[in-house]
């Protein structure tokens, strides 16, 4: 057989050239949970290699991973968790709010127009204090919206989880870079820059990953992904408010 990672022809359970398992398959429920269980609680190699590849060729890198070239890559969910944790730690050290803190504060301030304000669900406070876990909670929602938007490409839902895990990891790094800048530059505009860049990065990832068909339609699908994500998050917030009232 030929190794899916390096193309070497070999026999047995592991490639004798790069060491990748011969049992690498298309991402499905079984393989996905094996990937998670083997990586979430350990630091494995490939973090800097994966970061570099996602920086210069994001969509093609994820296509390689899904095609079976996984030996040198940091696992997707672990990548999102690691960089989200880094962003939270740097924000804490600089005394700055994460984007989730800012969002929750904005919602709280906005509800003050309704009398004494609406008491936000306690889970939102927990999210603001546990950013990395909150991003993992939102990951399935964002992945579902991209799955719906790009349904014609027949990429399964778990492959969208992989794709968006890497997006979230890189976006967390973008936010991390701007934490000290926000501290040093007293401007509300500086907080918008990482948001714009992170969304642009997601669009770039989708542009490379979904490189078939009409480019214009694919760009509109990227826009639709964020519109659906916003709607779903509003629905989730509304449901949490109803549950809290009851």
C-alpha cells in the first residue's frame, strides 16, 4: 500500500519512512473521536509546522490533512484549544477583555434600555471566564452553518469541524497579536481590526478549500456562513433567556 502522508510504498501498520499509521481514513465519527482522544490531553509535535502552513496556504493545508497527510499536523480540535487558551492567558496578563467578554458586556449594556435591564444567563458569564471552552462550544454551531452554506460540495459535517477548528485557532492567534496593541493604543477602532482580519482569514480559508465552481458564489456562501452563524447565536441566546425565566 502507499502511505497517504508521504506516498511511500510499504507493508504493515506503519509507514517505514514517515511513521504514519496505515489506518488513516476519511474523517468519520469513529476516526474523529480517536483523533480527539489521542490529542486533547497531550502536546504532540507539529504545532509550529501547522501554524506556518495555515498561515501561507490555509485551505490547501486542511485539504491535505483530510486527504490523509496527518503525520506532521497538530490535531485540529487541540489546535483550536491551544491557541484559544494562549489568547485568554495573554488577555488576562495585559488586563484586556477577550472578544467574547466585549460581546457579553455589549449585550448587557444594550439590555439596559429595557427598564432595569435583562439578567443574562449565568452560562454567558461562565463563557467569558473560560474562553477556550466557549470556543469549543461554539465550534459545532459555526461548523453547522458552513456545512449548510457549502452543502453542494458534499463535505461531511465532521470535516467542517476540522476545517473550522483550524480557522478558530488562527483567529485566536490574530486576536492575541492585537492584545498588546489595544493596551498601548487608546482607540476604539483598534478593536475592530482583528475582527476584520479574522473574518477575512476565514474567507481566505474557504476560498482555497472550496476551490471548485463559481468563485463569486463561493464568496457569497462564505458571507451566508456568517449570517447564519449570527442568526443561530441569537436563537441560542433567546432560548437561554427563556430557560432562565422559567
